[in-house]
């Protein structure tokens, strides 16, 4: 069973919509993540580019490299050096950048990551004026929006995609998703809730529900569902979202739950003794899951692929593991 695309003969065209930021990771002079025992003189900042949807886009581009699929990233950047470096890096990854706009006077957002001894993270963000917030108001042309809505087989976005946009732009995003679905596209959505980006929980719930009403594949995290909707169990989440045909509930190192139609199964996660950095684990899971489904894997096999890739990713620092360090993964019927 494959993730059904618009036609059986035309290659998949995937549009991932969101924001990429400049990522600062604190390290010591040897490149190890900075810890409390390091002296001030040993502190270094490692600069990368990451963001939840961008991370997923990169992993999909790598995993689908041998296929005929086209992976688009849809965002807005500035005209600064960091934005130019981002664009060049994505093109090197084989990502189609035709729907990326450069805005004069704008900059990408920035965040710093501090990682503790267990690999868990603390984030600090500077993104209130990021170029991606102007994606619909200043960046995308009517022709680009029409192209995304009519040519995409699959559109992937996250709760952060929605949260960073102003009110009118959120409405435009919902309209785009609805039109794409009318044209045969599937919508995949990861809530990836960040409370600080929302006015309040009611506002977040309202807009998430707008997207979930259009979602074909939900890639959720149970902690988010508990926080936002007070779900006491996975069963409550499944019942609340029973209208979504395909749904994955990620639970960290615990088995994930996957629902396809009426079939519900638990899929054991790959165990890692001591994670280096859990940044991007869920994003890589999403990338492997969606890539596997596009290549014909069933949802359980796609979850297994997601777990395996996430287990590799958390042994590296940052939101995207270096391409040179990417294991020799082969997607064949969902197996990594």
C-alpha cells in the first residue's frame, strides 16, 4: 500500500512549508557539546541552519534522492549572507527552491540550543521579525500559490508553520491547503506545539483544528496532545481525531501508535543508550515515515523506518545530521 498520489504515473511532488532559522549550538573547543565544567575560554558557537519542516525536507530529499520525486521547500528568506548560505545548502541537498523568496530588509530567525548531559535541549529564540512570517503577505506570488495548490501531490507543514504567520496569512494558508486537496493533494501535519508562539492555548487549538480538518496524515506527539487538549490517553487522542485516515502518535522512546483506517498498531522504538542531542528526532521520523509511504511501505514499516532514522539522528548534534555522517540507508518497502 502506497501513499496515494494524484496520478499513478506522475512522479511525486512534495511541498514542505515552514521556516528555517540560524541555529547556534554551544560547544567546547573539541567540538563536544558545552557543559558546566568548561571554562569561558573554551566556549564556541557552532552555526547551522535548521527548523522543524526544513529538517524533514532535508531527510526526505536524501531518502528519496534515487526516486523521481521532487521535494520543494516553501519559505521566505532575506538578502543577507546567512540566507544565501541557506539557499546554497538546500540546493546542494537536491531540494527544489523555486518557491523560496528573498525579501529586502528581512532576516531569517535565530535560535540557540543548550544540551544537557542526557541529550535534552533548552531553546532560546530570536524570530519575531523573521522573513518567513511574511511568506504570504510579501513573498509568495499568486502564481506560486497556484502552482503549489495545483501541482503538489503532498503538502507537509507543522504547527510552527501556522504559529509564525499573522492572522490573514493563516487564512491564506488554510485556503491553499483546501485548494490543494480539491486538486488531489494529501496534507500531512505535525502539530509540534510551541506555546510561546501563540497568543494563548485557545488560539492554538482553533488554528490546529482548522488544519486537522484538512489533514490526511497526522504526525503527532502525545505530550502536545495532552498539553493542548487534555487527552488522558492515546485512546482519547485517537477518538478525537477519528476523522483523520492515517495518524501516528509519537511517544519519545516509547512505542509509537499508528492508525490506518480501522487498523491500530503499536510500533516499538529503536533504543539508544545515551543520546547526544535529541534535536530533530521527531523531524527525522517524519521524513523517513513520509518517504517510506511514498515508496510504497505500509504505515507500520514506515514507523519502523522513522524510528531507525531518529535513533541515528540523536547520536549527532543539531537539527540535521551532516550528510557525510548519514548512514547508508536504503528505503525499500519501508526498511531502513
